[in-house]
C-alpha cells in the first residue's frame, strides 16, 4: 500500500456532490467575478477568525503582496522575514522594490527568532513578516512587542496556519494584516488558487479592497495603482463547501500528529516537531529533524517503501540565486536555518490518512533507525 504525502482526492471525492451543487449554482447564476459567493465566503472567514474584515484574493502570494502594498511598502524600504520559509514571503517584498532582510529561526518550532531579527533592524526597516510555519503560531507577544519597540508594521503570513491559535487568538488577526492561502496543499485546500487578507483596521481594509481591483473607486476612477487580485466566485463557492468540513479536517490532522508523537517519541535519531504550550497547532506539515546527516538517506528509504515525503525547505531564502545580490544585507547568523535545511523531512499527516497507513510510515521510520 502506497502512502502519499497528500491525497486531495481522498478529501474531495467524498463531497463531490456538494462541490458539484456549488458549481451548478455558480453556473446558473452567471455571476463569476465577485458577488454573493465571495461576500459570503469573506463573512464566514471573518467570523471564524474573529477578524473585522476579510478580503478574498487570488492567491496566498497575492495576499502578501496586497498587504504590503496596503501598508505602502516601496523601493528603499527594508522588510524583515525569516529565511526559512516558502519563497512567496520574500518574493513579495522584492517585487515591490523593497529589500527582504532575512532572520534566523528556532530549531524547535522552525519559527522566526526575534533575537536574530533584532540584529536586522536599521533606519530603513519598515515592516516585519512573521510566518506561522507548518501550522503553528509564532510567539506573537514577542513579535508585537518587537514591532512596537522598533516602530514596524506587521503582516502575518498565515498561509499554513488558518485557524491555528496563539493563546486563543487566531493567527493572522494579531498583526495589522494577516494573509492566507487556499492552495490545494494548505489545510483549507481549494480546487485551484485562492487567498485571503484579514485586518481589524477599517482604513487598511478599505485600501486593500480597492487595491484588489486596480485601486478603482468609483468605477473607472483610480486614486491608487492596484491590480487584479480578485478571488473567483467559483473558487469561493467551492471553498465554502470545503469550509463546512474544516473543523474535522483540522481535528484529524491533530489526531494524526498526536499518533506520530506517541509512536515515534522514543526514536533515537529523529527529533519530533514540538507543540508550544497555549498554542493550537494545526499541523499543515509534520516535520522531523533527522540527525547524524542521515536525512537524505531516510528520505530515499521512505520513497522506496512507497511513502511520500518532502523537504520543506531545502534552500533557504538567503541562499536563493535571485537574492544572491543581497548577501551583504545578511546581518545576522543564519546558522539554524542552514542546519534545518539539511535536517528537515516532512511526512504524511493529511486528514484522510488511515491508521494502517500511519503504522506503515511509523514502521518504515523505525526500521530505518534501528
Ligand atoms: C503557500 C504559501 C504561500 C503562497 O501561497 P499561494 O496561495 O501558493 O500563492 C505563502 N507563504 C507561505 C508560508 C506558504 O506556505
């Protein structure tokens, strides 16, 4: 029996009829851009997250870009973000002509290290992007204190952590703006691209909503330059169907993670991801650290045993070719980031994983380590 890293069909096929009904209803309505489905989806998301405003957008990447645009980030500005993240976090900073400045992360949570971030601050620093990596919140008390000490704006990249909590508050609603992704591999996976921006600030919500549609208001009048960052009505309708099942998806991921922790907890040679006290981890990834330089060996062993696994992320941002001209801007040690890039391996944790499949993953890892 093969165990894939993710099985979108196992999630979508059981609700195929509901998804088809949603498709039919959009087809019937003839309304494909914005409209009621998008508005209702936004209202459901704002309610779920406890955010003042939710703005549906075209992807998680566009959500970050739009959030930074709403804050007026521009050429000459510096924005601090972790080096250990998906490319979009840093790419959006660079696309605005600003400079991403990379900080290190903690070896236990994989999330950004604010001591390291402190070494990155200059007069030009305008904002910081905490990334809630793999489903767990950054320490947002430390983050917000850091931002207020240095006068920085805060955009939370919550692409992997929709519904994860930091002491009861939803990730993405603590900073000025939060961004989310509905890429199929995210916890709320759409049938295509999609994203969301949330904020509690009425002014920022207004700007973000205008920027999403070419900065247009009223029709054909443009006070600012935006883009087409709209979420499709069809995608919103499909996401609304999937969102009805979201709490069970999250719960199954949490159960799967707990099972791995129980079964793999005593294994010599791998370190398990840690869940911080008072945080609610939603396990977008279950990421091991493989010791003694054996990561690639374990990866090959799992793949040969028919078990999907992946390295998130093999090349940190400060080592990306497109950012090589920024090496002078590396102001802090990125040693933990470099180390994690050599050690991490994510194993299947998706909600529909069966116990048999998990046992197979566990025994493949145990046999490799013994
Ligand atoms: C997936 C992801 C994004 C980008 O989301 P898309 O919807 O794929 O554009 C941004 N940041 C992080 C941390 C991500 O994991």
